[in-house]
C-alpha cells in the first residue's frame, strides 16, 4: 500500500469520505486520491515523493505557481505581527481600494472568508435590496453550497427548481429558477413572464464547474439588458474567473458591467478568502448601514490579505495575462492537434489561464453538451497522464488551470505524455 493509499484509509475513519471537499475523493475517476505535501512553481509532490506537473493549482488560486517567494514573504512578515484580530486592519483597506480600482463595476466591497460565503451574501443582499425573492441561475454553474444555490432544473422551462442535495428544503429551492447556459431566447422569455419577481441572476461569466464553457457574447448582453429592464440585480460569480482570465476579470474581457461581483481564489493567493462588491446604492443596504445582515469573525484576515495583495501586485506586471493566455493556448491547441492526428474525438479550449478538455468533437456550449462528453474516455486519459506525472483535475466536469510558472519544459512533458496516450487509444 502506498503512502497515499494508507493516508486515505486512515482519513476515512474521522473524515466523511476521507476528504474535506467531495471532488478530492477521486469518486468521478476512480482510485485513491493523492495527498500532497509540497508545491513549488508548476509542480506538486505527493506523500510518496512523486512529482507532478500541476494543472489544478488549488482549483485556480495558484496563478503565480506554488510558493512564490514574494507571496510567502508577505505571509510570513504579516503572520509575525499576529494571525487575526477580529477588528479592522490597514491591509483590508488596501485590498478594498485595489479591488475597486481594478474592477470599475465595484464602488464598494465586503471581504469574507470563502467563495460560498460571498455568493450566499450577494444573493441575500440582492433580495434585501429589491424586496423580491426569486433568483435565476444556470444549469451546470456552481456557486457554492448555500441552500438556495444547490438547485437543479425543474420539470418545465419556466418552473422553479428542485433541490440537488439532501438537506435543502423544497420551499427554498422553489425560489430558484434554473435555465440553460447560453440560451438567450429562454432567458428573454423568462424575464417577460417573471421579470418583476426576479431579485437577481447569478452566473459564472465563464463557466468552470461543468468543465469550461465559454459564454456567447449575445447571451451575456441579453442577460445585462434583461436585468436592467426589470430592475433585477446581475451578479457575476467571478470566484473562479476573477483575475484568472484577465486583469479586469471576465467582466472586462466581455465588456459587461454587473451590479454585484463575487470573488475568491486568486485574491487570496492561496489563503482562504472571498469578497462581494458592486454598486454603492446596493452595497449600502448591508449592515451596519442597512437592513441586510452579514458578518464574519475572520473576514479580511490579515494573513490572507497579505497573500492576496502580493499576488495581485505581481499580476499587474506588463504583459502578464498575454503570457499566461499564450501558455494556456499552447497547451490546449497542442493536445487537440495530437488527438486529431490520432483520430480521437477530442477538443479543448481556453480563456485566459483557464482551460477545458473534452472527449467530444467540439467544445460544449451548454450543460447538455457537456453531458455528451465521453466520461470513461476522460477517466482513462486522466489515469494515464497521472502515471506520467501530469496532474489534471480528477473529474471530467472541472476546468483546468495554467500558472505563469508553467514553462516550455512542463508543456513539452505534458504533450509528450499525451502523444503516448493518444497513439494507443
């Protein structure tokens, strides 16, 4: 038994399923999960000492690569002054100022401790601000595990949703309407019939939790227009895409100005963090100024702020995102070309430093098309690549991530392993 397997067996005694977040269990791909003990640059090492090229990057935050010296230095210097105060610090102010500077849609921002907390709070704020109850989300988009967001589509196009998790009351799900991603026509139809009841629409502007699905520009523009027409709050969930696909995030990339934005991952530089912010008139509905309550003991934690500020500073270097996007494009185009030469039904695409791999002829545009991918083919590919020292997300339904630390050697190792796989598939 390997060290990884031994640790997994022991973990299952006191941790449900042996993991603290479900996808880590390798339930989708089979086998035992890896336990990591070290990361540096584009690489991670497991408890058996094996080194991998990492395309998970802690699910997005490690955009600079693991253990970047400037981020580690900022964390250590801040930690020496104290880990938490439960009171305001200068670093919170610096982070708020920087986020509002980089995202013009943000007049004010509230710092929290996780992406789930950010989206949950943004929904509550939108409901409190509008005085409405209904929200719209899109099939395949994940916004954290708050009750009103763990909802799947109902039986009809304009019926409210059903719980997608045990423990979510049906009466909670009945306030959430689930539509198809990238379907502008259905979106307009929904608003024409129910617009005056809709408090908010929440969306991943680039979907990353059903694998990567890029938005159609017309779909996002329709979404913005519908929310404006009916006074609904447009929430961009940029927990994943925020400062991942560009310095102005997805809203800058596609030229759409949301009313509220949720953030996480990159803004913590690997530390637990979240944020939500937007228009001043909406944000001032929050306590202590307004009637919408939200609080958190560790919100704006100074160590997390230090890591995030150091990361965001480095992302502002000239050409950073052009270089990151090019690295990601080289990976996806290389993999797609190799598979095509081998006659394998496979496609890939990227947006900024995010990418998707699909065992189907063309990249999907909706949840239904994602479900058409050959999941078993992905699982075989995943395990082969893992054996070759390439760590992709352990699920056919998750986006991947490239860091600025990925260089030509890592790309060539990845493409070389893929050539071996597709030549035998």
